């Protein structure tokens, strides 16, 4: 069968409950950490810490609970594609919002002020 | 005609409405998209009649707004987006890869019912007050101020999105896991590559318009403020979210048609396609780059100049893979043995009209020029050249090319060629004047215009009436041929491809024995099982009617 | 197309069927990423624009309930993964046990969510219905700590000074809160339905080491819903707790 190679390993890698429990405790620690960190004023780093911890937790769930670590390469491509496309939407839209200020707009009609900042 | 095939295998309305056979589902879609094509077409006719005089001949300004909105919604969401994938793709993809059906046949049927449900909501909206926001649903008009039936329409399009998503999901899984032995990725027909690319766009883009319309609907019903400036919301955010899908959506509409052309050209030039890898790769490139250009619809909204520069550059970039395809098709035609059967007429028409439509897209991608022609008839002409001159001609070409396979019958060739010619002439007469009108400054979505534009408008309406004849003719003779057409053999053209090794019409399970593929695609040399013989007559098997 | 045993007619082998089901679910989850993603986009733009209001809005959420819900949902992911393991190792009765636990934990999550929504209603924080960000501090419960209340009043006063349209912008935050957690809760309800369907088969001992694909793919869906919450929690509850 042409597809044998593509989906051979997917079948039966059984993850041990020990790993599941270990991951669970890691997720608990992450949760506590993120709540504690929220009560400290880290300025602009608060959001970085919060999203960073969330991403680490999400990665653990994807790799171990969802078996992505033991899945064929194709699954990993699918996951990366989803993240990448979400990033396209967020980043490219933000380039509009972030680069707006500081443009001078000059109108020609004498009835209105001729120079103002956008 | 074979004794048993998918059309006569079982009888009764339940065997059709509860079918899981991808070929029957394709025909269910054929009926429903044709219905919506009529709905959209009637609105188009009313628009063109109204615009015969500068002050508008037919309807009030408010009603005019509803006409162009409903024309757009019906055509884009309920005709163009499903057309080739749900009708031709559904029918052919399993057969082209040597499978018995798609990976998820029941989900395929569910897709059709979801499409119908969405359609019902939209038809309800059309008949209870209509829709006047433009198919683009810009806020806060759609979410706050419009007095038309926005909410049911938005629900309908939301629901319909899932039909698209499930179709794309089905195609991707099928193409990955259901290929017959020997059918490697690079032996796949380019039609399949095109639909793989389309499915990527459906999967990645459609959810975004779903959530956007959901948020706009919530805003309308519960008076929230996401996109309403009076409450601190941002209408430009709506546009970003809307176009993030709706630009790639235009690639959903054109990529399948390009896949069709890639099948027709080699067949009727009797020559292997030039640049198979380039055409396959360009489909994926269009799908990917197509997601990076959406804000070119927003150049005049006040978006950041730097962002506009980036999007303009990327919009020029996305034209490159399309051009690559046109070069490869042309190279395939060069020194080929051309026969001008109807599918070929549509394919040749596609290449010319898509070229014009695509190039004028570059005019619009140019920032300075766009200031002048944005929201004018130039834009209207540009996208109709691609959507009608391109996608619809691709769809009609596909219907004619695979009609013998779908029905087991040949359509009347002479009449079909006339119809194609009528359509081509009518199309150009309708839309070419609109380029001129737009450049001269006639705005789109206006119910009236300055008197000096009347001649061009009348030309456009005259063209539309001819175009209508070009559409009606196939509807008549294709239906006629189902009963009275000459019986086609398995491979009337003849063409390469697994589908031409099956009966016409095929068995329910497509193949008696799962094929083992050992040949490369578009190999027009010695293929006796397809009726292709080196030195044999290259004239098509069925001759002229 | 007919079915022979567990093999559906369009497939050649069980392997192909299993592979297709898994790939199908992963691709569906991709669509869900983009679906929720649109709301995350809306959130990002609005939070950037109205940070003060978002801070105030975030602090109207009960952090104890939110943290509890996060723990509950992660636990339910553990029990779901254990249900898959039980099926893979032939422990048929355990499959049922773990599915029931998962369902139960999901129910707890939804219950707590219901309590939170009711709180919003009590504090006049329903968008579009006399939304009033200052209602709670102006109408305190009897027995509330006067020092905390004073601190909250001060925080609110500062916020009003920084943003004269605080009420509108806080309403935006709460609208997003309801939209995002509401959509998430809807997905949990669907997940609960899927779990019930799995249970109906698990009690008949249908899931074995050679046939457990449905458990696995419902598991994928359930874990995804958990991941969405993993992001929602800090973004909605932990915006500006350190004032």
C-alpha cells in the first residue's frame, strides 16, 4: 500500500500513565506560577510571562496528551501550519495598527486646517 | 452504456437524499448551485436593466443597494465557492486517485445539507426585507444602522461556511490517505493538486469569516460594540478580519478552475503538460501567498502607509504563480495538435480573460492608481473578468469535458460551440466597457450616474442580455442530452487520467478492482487501454453533430 | 457502501481508516484554531487600545473561581488521556470510569462558569443592559472589607481619570469575555455530548486495543478545548492584578 510508510508508526505507541501524571503536575506548577506572577508588577513583561507560561503548558498538552510527539511528521506539519496561520493574521493586522502614527496629512482645501497629524 | 452504474444502482428519492455516494452528492450540489446561479443572475439582470438610464430605470435607490448586495452574496457564497469543488471535485477526486469514495462520505452528505440550511437562511433574508449592506457587510452599517434582514443572512453565511470547511477537510484527508497503489503525489492529476490547494484555503480561511460574522451578528443583536465606533469599537478591525478570509476566498473561486484548465489543455493539444511541477507548486504558492495580501482591499481606509506598502508588494508577488500557470499552458499549446472542442473553447477563453482580469488586478495593487480607481467600475470589471471570464468558464468547461463521464452521454457539439462563442462575446460586451467606465470615474454601488456614461452602460446591458443566452443554451442542451444525447464510451476525447478508464457513467464503487498506477500523468503516447495509439487518428472519437 | 465489522466500505484497511480519522480530527482542530483566533485578534487590538479598561474589567473576574476552573479542566485532560490509555491496554471497565470522571470534571467547569456569569448579572455587568462598571463599588455587599472597598474605589477613580469612556470600553472587555468564554463553553457542551456518546459505547465494552479510535479523536478535541482555556485564563483573568 502506498500509504503504509506514511501512517505506520501512528498506530500503537502507548504512553505510560506515569508520563501523563508527570505532565499533569508540570501543568499545575505552570498554573500556580502564572497566577503568582500576575500579582507582581513586571511592567511590559507581565504579558510576556503570562503568554510564555501558557504556551509552555499548551506545548505539553499537544506533545503528550495529544500524542503529537509520537505522531507521524504530517501531524507536526498540521500543528505548525495552524500556529503559523494564526501568526499571519495577528502579525500582519498589527503591522497596520502599530505603524499608523506620525503620518502627516495635508489637505488642499483652504476652508479647513491644512496640516494635521494622523 | 454499462448495464449498472451509479445512476441506476438504486431508485427512489430516499436513495438520493440519503446517498453517501460522492457522485450522487455531486449531482445534488449541481442542482442547488445552479438554482443559486439563477437567483444571483436574476439580481444581475435587474441591476443591468436599472442602469440603462442615468437616473435609474427600475428601482428605488434603497432597493438598488439590495440588488447588488444579494447578487454578490448569492453568487459568491452559494455559487462560485462551492461550484467546481462541490460538483466536479466531489465527482472526480476519488476516481482520479483510484479510490472508492471520499474518506468521509457521510460528512460529504452533511456538507450538502449544511449548504442547504445556510441557503434557506439567506433566501429567508432575501424575501423578508432583503439585504443592503454590500456582500462585504462593512460595519457599523451592517451591525447597527441597516434596516434590512442582516441577521438571518449572516446566520446563513456562517452556516454555509461549515459546508466549505467540511468539503476541504474531506478532500485533504482523502488525497493524503486514499490514493491507490502507485498513485504517488507527482502522478496526481493537476486537478487534484489544485483542489488540495483550494482545500488548504478553505480550512485556514473560512473559520475566520465565520467568527467575524458571528461577532458582527452578536453586535447587531445584543448591541455590543466590537466594530461600532460610537461604543469604542473599530470598523477597520472588521475589515481586517473580513478580508483575511475574503481575499483567499477569491483563490478558492479560481484555483479549481485553473485545475480544470490544466486537464483540458493537454487533452485537446494532445500533448503532455509543460511544467507539471511548476503548475502543482504554483497552486500551493497561490494558496499560501493569497493569505498575505488582504489589506489591499483597504488602501483607502486610512490604514498605515507602511502596511499598505507591504500589502501592495505582496499583491504583486501573488500574481507570479498565476503567470507561471499561464506560461505553462501556453507552452503546452505550442506545437500541440489542437482541436477546438467545446471544453477547449472554454479553456482558451479562460486563458485570455483570466489574463486581462489578473493583470488589471495589478493595476489595483498599485497604491497610487488605486486611489483613483478604488470603488469604481474598474474594480467591478476586474473581478468579473476573473470570476466570470475565469471561474465560470472553467466551470462550464469542466461540465462539458466530464459530461460524458457523469451522464454517459455526449452533448451536441455544434450547438455547444455556438453557445461558448455567444457567451464569450456577451461577456466581453458586458464587462469591457466597465473598465472604461471605472477609469472615467463611475463609482460602483451607485444607483445612478452622470449622463455622459450612458452609452457605455447601455453597451454593458446589451452584452448582459447576450451573456444570458450563452448561459441558457447549455442549460437546455445539457438537460436534453441526458435523455437524447449520443451514448459516450468510457473515453470519448480521448484523455488520460484514471477517470477515463472507468465506465461512463461509473459504477457506484468506481472501480471493480483497485487500480495499480504505473504510468505518469498526461502521457499521450501508447495507451491502448485508453484508446490512445501512436499513429492512430487524433480526431476525437465522437465527431461532429 | 457497506461496512464489514469495524471497517467502513470506502477504506481498504483498518489502518487507513484509523489514519484518516486522526488526520481528519487534527485538520478540524486547525479550523478551530483559526475560529478562536479571530476572537483573539479582536481581543489583542482592543486590549492594546484600551488597556486601562481591560485591567479594570479583568479585575471584576473572581480569580479563585478562574484558577479552580483551570485546574479542573487540566485534570479532565488527564482523565481523558487515561481513558485512551485504558482502551489501548484493554482495561475496558477503566475506560468507562475515566470517561465518567472527564464528564464530571467538565460539568464542574460549566457549573463554575454559570456561577461566574450569574455574578456578572448581579453586578450589572451585562453588555447592552445598563452596563455599569462602577455598580459593584457603589452597591457593596453587607460585610465586605471596607479597606478593600476603598482601594477598589481608588483604583476605579484613577481609571476613570485615565479613560473618560471607561464604561464603554469596559463594556467592550466584558463583551469579549462573554463571547470568548461563551464560545469555549459551547465547545465544552459539544465535548460533553461526544463524551456521552463514547460512554454509551464504552459501557458495552466496545473499545479494545485494536479499536479505540473514537476515544482517541474525542480526546484530541477535548485537549484542544483545554488548550483554548489555557490561553483564555491569563488573557481574561490576569491582565492587571498587580495594582
